[in-house]
C-alpha cells in the first residue's frame, strides 16, 4: 500500500520554572502565527490536552501540534524553513521538553 502522506505529531511539555498561566496560549499563538503558511503544510492543528478520563491517555503534556504533509520531502522542507526556525527561536523558552512522532499515512 503506498504512502498517502506524513503526520508530524509534536507534544510540548511547558516549562515549570517561571511558568505563566497563559504560556499554553502563547505557544499555540506562536504555532498559528508562524507555521501554517509554510509550503507543504496540508493541515495544522494545535491545542491543549482533552479531559478524557482514561488510564491509557497521557495528559502530561501542555500543548499538542499536528501537521499533515503530502510526503516526507514536504516535511523535510518544513524542518529547515525560516518560519519554522523563527517559531523555535520565539517560543523555545515556553517548553521544557518536546516529543515528536512522525507517521506515514497508509
């Protein structure tokens, strides 16, 4: 079965030291300001953990980002794009940890 795209799923744990109540919203605003217009981005969603009370759900992160690309080449362009680098520079102080999962869509 051929690939039909790539999902780039990023989970941000917000910093503890010096944390402000609006840090999650600041991060989401930075995502929406810098990333959607990057060539190759088909879909971009960002938000905070849902309140789904199930043992198998990890609610420990602060903000999640989902980006859909047509293929790995589009993902690679995104990683080096100046707007992505600006996002990292502007917002990296808001998080203490990042976990990324990239999955091929089948």
